[in-house]
């Protein structure tokens, strides 16, 4: 191979994604896409809100907005975002705390690049988003995981044990992909206290980085606490990918806690990393569009109905799971310990899902329910048969 040995190893490590994709394509070619029940992708199936189209039409007609801009993004866009966050989360964020990025992935990458030295550790509760490992490695860090409780809430004792003199970032994601769980204000306050204590113990700033692209997709009036109130040295990374259904447009932002110890240094570092990673800046057109969409999101009731439907189907099939509080994923236990094998049993029923092993939690599967209701209903019998087959083995 003439590619990097490290990338070769990463490709092998994530080969199950490719295999699943290939198996899905084979099933779709053989049975027709409408006869394959694909719960494997977190690709929102809702169209963006109508206001997105209106603003896009208007913005696209404005002339003279095609040049480079300040590395952190257009000042007026950052201003609107800072105003919204300050109101929505009751915190005094200013435009100078916001950097426009290429999606939440871009926000996480510029943040990690800004704070990691080679060998620094990034710690994340499992299960967690598959890409965190790769993002950490991109910037010379070492990714480590820490278990959560059975209901996927934060296990502070396990975290206290895992944090050491190399820990630089505690990376959380709420509402969570793949579990749909939301961390409570109390648990975040406890986490903030722990990070303060550990930062003092090891005489270094440990950052709390909160990945929040699903913040607006929550059920049953659940409130997502503001991490800034729980810990000063915190940074939020987010995007418009999921809440206005535009993941292909690559637009998001990073916000620094205005009380962060090294606020100005951090801001200058983020502006630089945003440039040198190679994005240079977030897409100009989309920055101007999202500026006008701060209060807007897709109809979350759509996902709430899908959540009820899929939970009913899974319950009837005999799965155990914690009901999602947000995002559009559910993470049931598999009836046999080998989740990859169970995924193969589901494929025999033309159902595609992702093994929990990929998220660091074997013995589970992730089901993305951002799909049409008829896909969920049509898969019901297949789920039942797969569970029966697994239990019979
Ligand atoms: C938890 C989590 N973080 C980050 C991302 C990346 O989001 P974006 O497409 O905005 O870069 C995703 C996308 O699925 C995600 O689920």
C-alpha cells in the first residue's frame, strides 16, 4: 500500500461501516430500495423549513459577498448567533466568542487543534460518536473512553478515575448520538466541579467540550442545560445540520464560554486553526443564510411521532432500551451479546442498523429513526423475527 499506515489501520478499523454500506446497496439492488428498511444513517429525512428557502432566495441575489472574510466568520452573523445564544441559554456570549465553522465536525476539529499538544488525552463517555477518535488523532491527541451508567447517564466516579495528568479535553455530546440521552443540569454541575478539582490537581486547564448539534431536537419539553453555567473552561461545538436539515451545506460554529480563563488566547487560536486546517472559513453563503434562522428548526413533532412509533415496534419485538430524550436515535440492547452477528440477522430481514461496537458499546445496536413512518411500520415484523431467531440460537 502506498497510503499512510495509520490511515490504512483506520480504514480497517472502520471497515464494518463500508461492509454495512455494501450490504445495504446489495439488498437495495436485489429487493428494491423501498423493500429495505434502512435505519443506519443519521441523515435527516425532513426538508429544511420553508423560511430557509425564502432566506436562501433573498441572500443568493445579494451581490458582492464572495471574498475572503475575517477568519472567524462574518461579524454580523456572529453577532446574531451570540444574541440568540445569550437569550436562549441565559449567558453573556458576544460575537467575539463565536467562530463560524464547516459544521459541527469543523467546530470540533478546530477546537481540538487549538488546545491539544501531542499525546494529550481526550476523554469521552461511551457510547459516543465514532468520529471522535479520528478527530482527536487528527491533532496529535489520544482518544480514551469512559463508561456511563446503564441508563447512559454520566458516571462521575469512572470519570474521576480516568482523568489524569495528560487529560486535556472532556468531550460530551447531549442530546447524544447514539443513545438519545440528555445530561441533567445536576450531572453537568458535578462534572464541572470534578474538572475544576482535577485541573487544580494537575495544574493544567482541562476543557469541557460539548458537541450539541441536536440541541433543538428534544422531546417531552426536556430542557438542555447550558454547559457554560456548569464550568468556566468550556466550549460548545454545534451546527445547523440536524435542526434545519442541511448537513450537506457544512455550516456550524464554536462558542467559547465568556468566562473561560484564556478567552482571548482561545479565540485567536480558533480563528487560526479554522484557517490552517484548510477550510479557511465557513461557507460564505450559508453563514448569511443561517444568520436569519436563529429561532428556526424543523418540526420536532415529526421526530417525536417517529420516536413513539419505533419505541412501540421495539417494545413489541422484545427489545430493552432507554427511551430517547432527544436526537433521532435509539440504542437498544441486542438479544445476543454479539451485536455484529445480530446486525447480520437483521439484514436477513432487510433491516439495516449500526452495531453498538462501532460506538464503543457492544451488545447494542443504533437505530436512526429519521426515516418515513412507513419504513418503521413495515420493519416491525422483521424486528420480531430477528429477535425470535436470535433467542432460538
Ligand atoms: C454527535 C455528532 N457530532 C457531530 C456530528 C457532525 O455534524 P456536522 O455534519 O454538522 O459536521 C454529527 C453528525 O452526525 C454527530 O452525530
